[in-house]
């Protein structure tokens, strides 16, 4: 975030502001100058605070970006692990089917042997 105002110029304009002394009555020029010095001081403090907060925001944005990158990496690891788990589950079902078929084949062989022995 960048301030669009030329702050130094604004501060200098406030400090250098002069009022006409042609008036018979009006504000005391010394009081006006003191007031403008006070306003300038507050503006300088405000400007410094804004710059400091802008720096904090930039740091936090960098932190957020790094955390988003870590999150994306972890999500990719999770996706790969889920794919592996899904493969294991699929293989498990496949293995169960094969074990059942082997059991069926053994039962068939047993029946054939029993039938052959009866003859």
C-alpha cells in the first residue's frame, strides 16, 4: 500500500503556511504557527504509523503466501496417499475375489477327487 499524497510536500505546506497580517483583529500568528506545528507533528506520526502498518501487512501477506504453499504441498501429499490407499483397497477386493476363486477351485477339485474315488 502506497500513499498517493506527497507527504513531505503536504507537511512543508502546513509548516510554511502564512496568513495575512493586514487584519486589525484576528488570530494571533504565533498561535496559528504553533497550531500548525502541532498538526504537522500529528500528521508525521500518522504517516509513520501508516508506513509501519504497511510493512506489517506486507510481512503478513508473505507469511500467508508461504502457508498457502505449504498447504498446497500437504494437500498434494494427501491426494497421493489417498490414491495409494484406494489402490490397496482395490487390491484387497481383488485379493479377496482371488482367494474365493481358489477356494471354489479347491472345492471343485475335492469334489472331482471324491467322485473319482467313488468309481
